[in-house]
C-alpha cells in the first residue's frame, strides 16, 4: 500500500512539475534569453534526475515499453556525440576550422583548435539539445498512462490559451509592450510574451492543434452520433456550452492570436497541423463513425466564423503582409555555399551567426543571426551526416505516432496530436527558427513524447496498466 501511494505521489509531482515548467517557459520572452534558457535547462534536468531516482526505486511497479525509442535514441545520441566532438580540442588539425590557424598566426599564441568555429556557442547549443531530450523524455514517461498523457495535452492547451489571451489584451490596448518592456520590433503584430511574431504563432498553433484534438475526443466520447439528429445537435450544444466550453474558448483565443501575429509562415504551418489532425481523425480505425465528416465540416465552419469575427482588416493585413522572405533567397543560397565548403564536418552546432558574416554579400546588407530554415542551419553547423541523423530521429518518432493512430483501439487522438504537432513545426522549420526558441521546442516535445508513449497497441497498454 505504501509503495502504491509513493508511486502515485511521484506521478503527480512529475506531472505538476512539468506543467509548471511549460507554463513558465513562455513568460521570459519565450525563454529565448541565455539566463532564461539556463534556468529552464537546470530545472528540467532536476526533474529528470528526480524522476530517474524514483524510477529506479519503483522499477518493478513502473514498467516502461521503450521499443519505440530504440533507433531514434541511437540516431539522436550519435548526432549529439558529434556536436560534443565538434567543441573538443582533440580533432586533427586538418579537421579544425580555419579560423583557429588564423588566430594562432595573428596572435602569435599557441591555441588549441576545434572543429567548431565557436566552442562556447556549440556548448550552449548542446545544452538546448539536452533540454529538448529532457522534455521529450518527461512527456513520454508521464504519458505512460492515458490520464497522464491527457493531463499534458490539457496543460499545453490551457497554457497556450492563457498566453494567447494575454497577447490579445496587450494587442487590444495599444500593443506597445512585451511584458514591462517597450516593444522594439513587430509594433503592429501580436507577440504576447515573445519577441518574434513567427515564434509565437508556432507556440499558439501548437495549443490550437491540441485544443482541437481534445474537443474532438470529448465529442467522440460523450455524444452518440447514431441517435436522432435533433438529439445529437442538442447534446452537442449542451457539451459545447458546458464541459467543452473552455476548449471552444481556447480554440477561439489561439486561432485569433495566430491570425493577429500576421505571420504567414505561422498561419501556413498551423493550417498544416490542423489538416494533419483532421487526416488522422478521418483515417483512424478507432474513430470511425458518422460523426467524422460532420466534425470536419463543423470545425471548418467554426474556424471560418472566428476568422470573420476577428475582422476583415485582419485578413487584409495578412494578405498585405510581406512573406517574411526579404533577403531569404539570398540567405539560403549563401548558406548552401557555406555547406559546400564544409559538407561533412560542419562548422559547429550553434555557430551560424558567426559563420554567415564571412559569406554575406551586398545583397544581404543586414545582420543575419539565423538561416530562417532549421534544416539548412543544422546542416551547415553539424555537417550533412549528423544533420540527417538528428532530423531522422524526430521523423521516426512522428512515424511512431502515425502508426499508433492506426493501431490503437482507444486514445488514438493522443498520437494523432503528436503527428499534427510534428507537421506544424516541421513545416514552420522551412521558413523560420521557432524550434530554437525553448518555449516552443518544450511544448512540442512534450506533445511528441506523449504521442509516442500512447502509440503502442491498446492491449500492450492494458498489460502495463495491469502491472502498475
């Protein structure tokens, strides 16, 4: 009895600690400042360590199915090991970045070189990778039981809605500040507690996808769509006005916030996420029924109403807003040139902003800190082989979620949200750097971890639950 209570106490403490971390992360400018990212990494590390000690103590009472993690974990570990090797001074001289030899000749000092152009920047980027891994593991570990997975989803949806609501308040009262600071960018766009509108659009989009999935799941569980149409409509209205009212409000808040960021990339990627979610709903065997087509139509109409309520001026501003590609074609071309100069070794994870100035031309007269394409940026920094390993580790986890949608007899919506979230961030990574913002990557990897945890067949889950 005491062991059972201790296990339950550990579960609850882990869940609330992770949700508190997810709620904190967006507040200090999306945790995109070094001190905020450091706090996030330290706290996440402490939670992982605490949960690890508890897992060792109660290993017999808390079995975990790790089969879905084997290959992705190996690929991630190899990419991480290469990033670590990039900032070590043990690499052969022929592998070291040329700047180290130049520094030795200019300073007349015996300096030890590395593959990375800036070992300090690489170490910081490694910490971010470890934070991402910690977020995924915590989401995966807590979501071993469906109730834990649902708690994570509810938390992400609620947190996103609250930050969207705050953003709308700031936007409606003049849009002059970010927290207590005067805005220094994006004066006409909603950014909530973030600096960059595109990053907040991704963050709010993740919450929108999650809220939509939860609303679908609630409707599927609580309404018998085989009844008379009038009864179904009455039950649906009652549900939307009572138990699911907060989800409807969350969808309205996050969708409106995404629109008011005026980020076309954010709108496109969020649309991809919603489309992916609807596809999972339509094809999931466990979600078959006459309600699916009606839900898809109702969801589309509901979002259209919200878009119209947000106002024609908003739509006009989105249409008039630049695609955020000023100079991006040139940035992409120059990044590809830099990749060709170091295709295998890379320049060091996290070093793009130091590498790019050496390739910048008159066509790019402004400072560039990001490639505005995570795939290109990772390839430049890690080299082609390691960048492929890193991307493949995430793709395989998303595929595991997709398989779970088709294999699960219950709770298929949980891995379905994991697929939709992966589509959202995967599309947006083609246009921007939102996954480099800790608050965004934390939310995404919690959703992905929960999706992978609930991707195994229901029978396997029932066996684990019976043991625990």
